[in-house]
C-alpha cells in the first residue's frame, strides 16, 4: 500500500484534487475539470446524504395510528444514529445558543451543512483511490476528501455567510446591522465616537473573516490530517530506500508506522465528526451573535462602560 | 530515489490554495440541491417525528401525573371518609355506652324505688298483720280469760265485767310488753 502511495509522488499528490477517469472522456474533458475527483465525490456525497437522510427520516417518521406506541419507535441503526445526533445537537448544542424559535428556523440549514460535511469527510476516509491502484485501475474514478479542498469549504462558508447576514438583516434591520457593527457605541458618550470608525472597520472585516475562518479551518484540518496520514503510511517506502527490504529494521519501521497509521485513522474518524460539528456550531454561534439579545447585551455593556467613564471624569 | 527526491517531487504538486471555480460551483450546486431536498423532504419529517414522540411522552407523563393526582385525591377522600366513619363509630359507641349507662341508672333507680316501695308495703303489711294478730290475740285472750274466769268464779261474767277484766288484762299485757 505504501508503494501505491509512493506512486503519488508526494503526500500532497495523494490528498490534492486530481482528474477522475471521467475527465478522460472527450466531451467532459473539453469543459475543463468538471469531473475532477472532488467534484465526483461532491456529487456522490450529496447523493449519499440525501438518500441516507431520506431513509433515516422514513424510519423516524411517526407511524400509522393503529400501531399504538410502536408508531413512535425509530427502527434501524442508521436512523437511530441520525436521530441521536440530531437530538443531541439540537437540544444540547444549538438550542442553548439560538433559543427554541431560532433553532426551529435554522435547524434545517445547520444540520444539512453538518451532515453534508460529515458525509464528505467520512467518504474521504475510504481508500478508494488506493483500491483502484490495488486492482490495477490506474484511472481514478472515485476517492478523495472534497472538504480538503479550499474551493469546497469556501462554497460552504459562502452559504454560512449568507445565512448569517440573512439572519442579521431579518433580526436587526439595516440600521440595526450598522449599529451592531459599531457595537452600539453611537449610543454612548460623545467621546466614544472617536473609536467608532475603528470598531466599525474591525467589525465589518469580521463579517467576512468569520466565514473565511470557517472555510480555512475545515480545509486545513482535513488537508493536514490526510497529509499526516499519507506521510506516515509512506514511511515504510521511504525506509525501503535506505534499508534493505525484508530486513528486521525495515519490518520494524513498517509495523510501527502501520500501527501509527491505524491510530491516526481513528483520529481522522474523530476529526471527521469534530470538524463537521465545529463548522455547524460556529455558524450557529455567528448567527446568534447577530440577534437582538446579543445586541441588547452589547448596549448594556456600553452603558456600563459609559458609567465607568463618567465616574472617572 | 531518496527523501529529498520525494520533497522535490512535492514542489511540482498542485497548489492546494488554487482557486477552481468548477469545484466551487459544483459544491454550491450540490449543496443547494441537497439542502433543497432535505429542507422539504427530510427535516420536516424528522422534526415532526421527534416532536410527535416528545408530545406523546409529555402527554403520557401528564396523564400519569393526573392519574396519580386523582389516585392521591381518592386516597385522601377515602382516608378522610374512613376517619369520619371511625369517628362516627366512636361517637355511636360512646352514645350507646352513655345510653346504656343512663338506662342502667334508670333501671337501677327504678328497681331501688320499687324495692323500697315493696319493702315499705311489706312492712305495712307486716304491721297490719301484726296489728290484726295482736287484735286477734287480744280478742281471743279476752274470751279465753273470760272463760277461765267464769270457770274459776262459777258465775257468769257479764259483758261489763268482761270488758273490765279484758282491759285490765290488756293493761297488764301492755305493761308486760306483749
């Protein structure tokens, strides 16, 4: 397997996007990289997501009246896993931040983006490209982690950005949105007007920095993890360059790196869930920051600061 | 090939930060389509299923609480009625005891009264009988005395003598305490 990885020339070569077999089809190739690996994985992930969640929803759905209490029971492991995740994230994570009303409004978007990222992360863990090599299929058809592509994460962050701003304008209005970007300082003492431009510039930059940070965080974590994993797996092949193949030292390096790679794969599995959660959770936090409650808190803080300034004078 | 060669090969690898509008557009399109389907076909079903179950559980809990409350109230009413019945029974028993006592006292008083009356009547009867007996004794004694005296004196004693002798004898009897 490590030799297969070595065939990719570098750890980056194994992780980065590449052309799929479909790219070699003439009419597809003519329109560019339409059928790159990550694009194929995006489509595949989207199909798996929709089919999987529709299947889970059909199992979670309330049954017929004649079924008694059984109509409320969720059957099937996939549906139960989805239900546990949804209930936990909704009740323990999102609802404490957004409140019940906003949670109901934003739950479809937040959970769609969570499961979309999760599916892409998990599918990316499957060694599909390596299997193609193993079975002699040298044209890449499938494989790769689409969320390790900055273009994909940026697109998802664009959705988050739109969601945050839609919520902001709906909750605060345009003037409220502007006021929010000044942290309510315009309502404070006149002296604070001096810092309003600075605060506004920082907050306005923050409007864009937040989604950019979302994109880079997801991309960097998925890319970094896969590069590390690929590097570790490639170590035996690298050792083969300096050590005699089949020697004790070579076996030792291979077993050690193989074990470490297995452990790292479990870590990657955890990271797949974690990064999906972090993206969704931070989006929820950013949405909640642009709500009336937060705004009122800021006004309160400004009032406190103004009172302290007045006391000093 | 050495590690340095591998690193050198990495230099020719694609730039991970390279902008690719096709990939970005695909991501936008795929997520938009997936989100649209999920928004209308999945999340309403899942949230409704969860809400229905939640409502069912809350309804069952409320029904159980209501039933427990009703049972508690029924138990309280039962205990209250039991206490009332017990109190009523105690009261009835006390009243019965008082009535029995009263009747007993009345009967005792009536008996005592009747006994006293009977004793008085018996005493009176005895007294009258005694008096009659004494009168009979007096009569018989006077006749007997007259007869004895006649025999002794051999003569007839007239009633005036007889009355004088009787009175004298009775006077002696009275003095003798007969």
